[in-house]
C-alpha cells in the first residue's frame, strides 16, 4: 500500500566544448588600395574564446576573486581548454 509520494526535481548542467573553424581571406581593394580580411558575425574581434567561456571565466575572476593561474587550471580541467 502506497502511503505517500514525493516529487524531486534535479538540475544539472552539461559541459560540452564546441569548436568552430572560421576561414578568413585576405583581400586587396583595387579601387582604394586597402588590404583587409574577411570576417564573420560570430567570430570574436580578438582572442581565441567565444562569449560563453569568456563570460564564465570573467565572472569567476572578477566576482569570485579567482586568480588567473587558478582560472587556467580550472579551464583545463573542466573545459579541456588550455589558457
């Protein structure tokens, strides 16, 4: 005989590394003589990391007071991303 029940909600996150390759091309404008590179809206203007990992590491450093050396270890251990 069932005398009661309980519902439990368990939350977790999935840590999944996503690697995207962007190919950029250098081009020369024959009209104005400027040399430039193609770009893509999702390609960060600088650096090697996307907005999610950058946001996580910035939050850990500035709000969690975690030094850069420890962030480097965390990034390697948790995300398989060497900094």
